[in-house]
């Protein structure tokens, strides 16, 4: 139960930090990386944004034609 409470607190802290960065037009570090798996003809694209000590990740997996 304690672990779940800590997770919820971190999630709220992340949302508040992200909103503050966006609202204050603070510089947000970001980038992207693409990994290609030739054996499986697959590409994985990872985009990240850093909000202070928090890191937000988005990823996509697609087949290579």
C-alpha cells in the first residue's frame, strides 16, 4: 500500500512539474532515437522530454517495408 501511495505522489509531482514548465515557457530538453532491428524488419522510435528531474517517454513500433 505504501508503494502505491508513493507512486501516486510521484505521478502528481510529475504532472505539476510538467504543467509549470509549459506554463512558464521554461526550456524543455528533448530528443529522439530510432532503433532498427533488421532480423525482424522492425523500427522502434523513442522520443523523450525532460522536465527537471522527470523524463517523459513516447515510443512507436512499426514494420519496415
